[in-house]
C-alpha cells in the first residue's frame, strides 16, 4: 500500500506530462487554413499526365495537350525543353520549360477575385538556346508584370538557380486570367517553367476605398489598394525565425524567408515561443503562419542604450513605385503584458510613420497577432537610378515578428522597372532545393513536449506563490524626427504618496510636475460638476485650487474613461507643452497618470475661450481693437510654433475654442493633442484630422499637412472674429453653412457688410478694415502656396491695429470724448487672376460709389458701413 501511495503522484505527473505533450503537438503545428480547392499548378513544357509532385508533395499538371496549352502568335509552335542532365533539380516545375521565339499566351479560367500568380524560372542554358537571348516581357491582362526581363546570369551559367516571381492580380467579371509572354525582338526568346495561381481572400492585401476605415496611412498619406491595381511581392520575412516553406503557410503556399540578410542592427535580442497558443481576434488567422508570430526581434533591457540605437532593416527596392509595407506584431514576452511597457517609434524610409506604437495597446494581451500597413513612395531621383535601400527603423522598446513589402502598380498598370531586370541578385539567398537545416517535426515536438512538461511541473510546485506585475513606469517621449534619431526623453515617474512642503510658485519653474490623483480630487472637490468650466472631445475641464504655502488657480482637463484617441492626445499634449514656453501658448503645469486617470493641469485662463465672447454667449461683445489685439496674440503663438522652435510644429486644430484668454485678455493658443512636428519644414503626409469648418481644403484633399494648414484655420478664426458667427452652422441655408465659403461668395457679390457682426458696424476704420479683409481672404485661399506665413499675418494685423488707433486718434482730436462712428463706404476688388487685392475708400456721409476694376479679371464690390448702399461691377 505504501508503494502504491508513492507511485500515485508519479503516475499523475506522467499523465499530466503526456496530456501536455499531446496538446503541444496540436498547438505547435500550423495546418493550412482556408486551403483553396481551385488552385492551379501548371508544369510548363511537360507532357506528364500523371501529375508529378514537387519537393513539397504538391501535384503539378503538364501543359502539353491540356486545356491550358498556350495560344501562340501566328500559330507558331513553341518548344519544350528539359533542364540539362546532371542538375540537382529534377522535380517540377523546374525540370521542363516552355520556350518560344514568338509571343504565346496562357488562358486560365478562374473565379472572380484576387489571386496569387507565381511565375517559376530555372535559370539554366537549355539545349539549342543561347542563355543571353532570354529577354522578354510578361503581361497579365492590363498589367505589365515584367519588362525586358532576363533570368540568365553569366556568373551562374554553370550552376542551377531556381526562383519565382509572385504577384497579386484581381480577376474581373470575365473570369479569365491571360498571361502573355513576349520576346524582346526576333533574336530573343521567352520561357517559363511553371505557373501557379492560388485564390486569396479579398481583404488579405487589397484595401479598397470604403472597405477600410482610414485607408492605409503614413508616411505618404492615406492610400487605398483598389481592385484595379496589381501587386508584386518583393520581401516576405519571418523576423528572427527560419524559412517557412509553402506547405507550412496558411493555405496560400507563400514562402517566408529569414530576415538575417537584411537585418542591420547589433546587440539585439531574439525571442522564441514555439508552443505559444495564439489568439486571432484582431486579424484573420490566415494572415500569416503561426510561426511568424512565435518569434521576434526586440531590444535589450538597457533603456539608456536603446535610445541610441534602432531595430533596422535595409531592403533593396526599385525606384519610382509605391510600396505597401506590412509590419507583423505579436507580444510574446510574458513580462510585457501591460500598456506602455513596450512603446516605440516606427520610421519607414526615414519618415515618421507612427510615433507611439504599442502592441499591447493595440491587442490588449499577450499572444494576439496584429499587423500595421503603411504605404511609402520611393521617388526616382535620376535616369540611372534604379535600386534603392528602403530602411525600416523601430526606435525605443520595439518588437517585430514579420515583415512584408509589396510593390504597387502604377496608374498605367505597370509593375516593371525600366531596363533589363535581374531578379536573382535581390532574392533572399536561399536555395529551396537544398536541405533545410531544421529538426524533424517528431524530434521537435518531443523536445517541446519535454520542455513544456518541465515548465508545468515547476509551475505546479510553485503554485502557492502569487506574483503580480507592478504598474509599469510610463515613458512619454518628445521626438524631433530626424534621421540621426536624436531623441530627447521625458521620464514620467509614478507618483508615490502626496508631496508636501512644495511651494506652488515652484510648480511654474518645473518642466512638468506630477500630481497625485488625491491632489487632483482635492483641487476639484472630487470632480464636482459645479467646477466644470468647459467640455470637449477629450473630456471635462475643471476649475481647481492647488494649495500649499500659497494658492494657485488652475484648469484641470480630465480624459474621458475609455477614450483611446484621448490617450494619444494626452501623450502628445505633454510631449509638446513640456518643451514649449511662450507667452502666447498656454502653460502646462503638470499631469496625473494614475489608476487609469489621465489628467492635465494648466494655467487658469480667467476669461475662457475666444468663442465665448463672440456668439452664443451672455458675455458683453468685445470691442474691435480688443479683438484685433487677441488675434495678434494668437497669431504670434502660431508663428512661434512654426518658426520659433527647432522643428516646425503644426497645431492642426486652430479654432476659437482653442484660443484662451487670461485675466488681462492676452491670447494663448491651447490644445496640442492633434499637433504634428515637421522636421523638414515641408508638407507632411498624414491622416486628415482637425475640425470641420476650420479644415484646410488642400489638406483634406491631398492629406498633405503643412504650416499653411494652420494659416487657413486662422483665417477662419479671423472671419469668426469679424462676423461673430460659427465656422460651420448647418442650421443656416446650405450655401451659408461654411463661413469661409460664404464670406468669399459675399465678397464676390458685394454683400460682405451683411454678415459683419452688427455690433461692429460703424466702429471699424475703413483703412483698418481693408487690411483686415486682405489678411482674412489671403489666409483662406484654396491653395496653401497662395497663403501668407503666420509671420506675415502678425505684421499685417499689427498694421491693421495701428491704422485703427490712428483713425481713432484723428476722430478723438475732432470730437474729444465722443463716440467714434465710421460711415465710410468701402470698396475693394479681388484680382481673380492672381489673388491680389485692389481697394478704394470713399469718404463719409453716406456717399455711394460704383467701383470699376481696371483691366480684366477684377471682381469689384462696394458697400457702406451703415448698410445703405451696395454696388458691384465687373470688367
């Protein structure tokens, strides 16, 4: 009985081990998913009807006397040839070839939808054919796949080299796929060894407009991959892993190469979790094989060292094409299960693609695959330029599991670079017909099962030990996106306990103070509704009191729980404002990031927002000169962002609610949650964000963000200041919805006086009004190149204020202490040919005037400030 009791735990442990081993066998294998039943594998030049098998045990059908036999130009007979004897390769599709000196076409009846098309080549000298004469073009329907293509390399003439070219082609309603091979000229020939056609899901690589929420972003702007485009696979890499053969793919027979020959960094870590069970809740399980997500490259644990280096891949590509770059992510480190533990920046071709990447934030847990797509344009820089090194750089605490690069066809359907193409030099250096250095599956599974069983035993022995990962330290970075990767980091340490004895006056001297949540609750009376002074998409803004040796009144902005966009804005706001100190920018005093709360603390602006003093308010109307002074202050703040910092900062959300007024009515630009930094002072391609009514139309059309986008938004602000009406008001007549558009129409019709704030009529000096209207009109022009800089706007506004003050002084000298009323009739013309203004001012006493533009292309209008008369003429 004693012996039996001793054996019981051993038997139990053995049973557990055996069960885990069986589970491991299932979890470790990657069976094909969604295997197409209508795939075509054509062995060109072969007469075998018994469907010989390739090295992966797939059947191939010979094209001779089959329904796929090619149609030939002028009914010429193409030749078939067998690879020279003594070569390594004897299996299809590389053992035979279809060769012809004339054009020939394969016609494949297939289903509608996208297909993988793989063209297989064996670059050997075939009997009776000169290798250097293999030069041809391949066309698939309206797409040019290869142009002046040669598979023959003199250096390899004595050894066999097999490879394939892979494309993605969408087949239309005619349900036929034609592949045409065209020799360069009479002395040259075309050949093909094998053709493979595999159906794929519509959403695997194609992202048609309307079927994806935001298109494919950054760095070259949002871009759809429509059904009328073709793609070419350039790189498909299993990062930190071994080759994944076609039969180990997810049913589409893709080949995933190791990234060893393209990875450029040193001192990095490789993670392998071969038995990790993956949870496909973010992407389809056919996106990539499981083994892609079970290995990864990452940085070491030395964060100081990590800031000086990147994970970098260098990939040779052709110039003059757009490329889809797909990055595969899956967090597989069990110690990295919290948001913000592993944050990093993504650069594609030295352009900032994502400045706040976080895999756990995207997936919410370990073992969940996800991918991110980016489109980049590789510009052709010269006639002789064909090859270019596409750089993929991840900075910070990055991780990457897989990498794909696909070339997108041009508007004319072309995928081929100009000149002879030599593909072999750019192929991953792997011969698929050489033995692959890997363990047999049986040995691999046994090793995995033993290792897993041992780990489980250790877990059972220590099951009484409970550990919890403490909240990770958060890092928020301020990134000047330069090619040197010079990054300055701001570390935000979790606040432990309430600080005491700190004078509030010292808070203003700190770069960014950390407040505890207890401090914030005390300051806002536990977020009492009576202290709410503003509401927005981010959340509520509270008026609070920070007490210590003295009292400071502050504005406290609290993120709405669960707002993902707000989380990003929270980080951006800290990154920007912690580095900026300027009299016309709102000052960030500190923040709170505790227990899921994200809170920002600012200087309190006693007079609220500019909008609160223009319309829909019980506040007194602002005098004209005060409005001008506020506009000058806001313009100076934007000018500082554009020119006063090392790298231009584009606010991207300029509007009257983001211009705050302190107790002395000084204007301060606020809310940097959507701001972008431009390292080159050029247009930045980015997803369109902002507020309708203020949004730059050129930015909305082309996704090209520049500092002139802020200028347009500020022009709308100027119109709001003048007219005291919303930038966008759909309660009005349709043509009046958009203030900027309506103001332009009123200028053209000579009715601008009808939309000016009634409070201002008779209070604006005509000479001041002329300059102000010039500024507002030029800022809101459709094309950014026609708009002034913010520096120019500041100077013009100062001039307008000086002219108003001089006119008021003149009025004062005539009528001391009296009311200054301007009854002048204003007349101004827009030269529609170049956007320049011509103006005429007629003196007071209700004089009416017809102002005629001199020359052609002038739209002239006149009106009186008291609204008595309005005329316009055209010439």
